[in-house]
C-alpha cells in the first residue's frame, strides 16, 4: 500500500533539486537539447524488478543503449497512456529505434500484475518493457530519479483509488546515467530530435 511517508517527502525534495540542476544547462556539444539537461549526468545504480513474463529485469540489461524510463500505472486515466502514445509517436521517426528501450515501471503493483501490465504495454510496441514488483522495491527505484508516487482514495470511483505520481519521462544514456527529463505534454518531435542526436553521437 502506498502511503505518504517521510521517504516520500525526501523524494519530492530530491526531485526539486534535480530540476534546479537543469537550469541553464540545455546545450551540450553545440546541440540544444529539448529536454531538461542534467549537467553533469547523474549515475544510476542497478536495480531489479519483475518484467511482464515474471522474470527478473535489471536496468543494467539496457547498458550500451538509450533507455526511456516512466513511472505510471495501467489504471491511470489520462497522463500515462497519453505519455506512452507520445513516446510511440516520437520513436516512429527514429531510424535506429532498436537501440532505444522504453521502461514503464508500475507504481500500482497491487493491481498491475505482470499479466495485466503485459496486456497494457503490448499496445505501444516491442521497445516497451513493463516492470512491476513489491511496492518497497519500486519505492527504492523511484528515489534516484527524484520521482514520487502516493495512493489517493477516490470516493465513488469504480477504480477504488488513483495513484498520484511524477509525470516526467526520464532519458538514461548508454552509460546508465540520467541525462534528460521531459515534462508531461512534451512535443514528440522534441524527443525524436534528442534521440537522433544521441544516437548519431554513438555511431560517429
């Protein structure tokens, strides 16, 4: 069960600090990134969660490739599916999208079993990886991203409850460093541009 805890408050503070670090740091190597740049990039420790086939998945499994990370849940009424659709749209114009992973991490493990998450994520494309696990493990993964999530009871709702969560999309570079962040409602073309720039750097 997701509760508002001291740790949640700490994660919100970390999130604000990460945002402050991005101010005035949009240009790297002569290219103006469209996402908010973390300069220097933030190294990320490895983590293990469960994928949609019930198998362990490690962030290190994506080392050497670009990984987009998003924290959401399948019962999310609007923000999550809209963001995933924007990512899908952006990837359509990335020639080397086979070198890009999209990791959707559920912040509602109570309802998002591997099977449920698998059905949800399959609608977006083979680059999309769904992860879930016990809340305590998910909470540990949220922290280094400066992300947060908290259950909100909704009276009269057929869903029973919603989950308030960070709506940003995170870009992890091939060195497993958090490099860019995108707010909800970003332009898919902006993400396409940043991805193609990073992929060009890797192949040049």
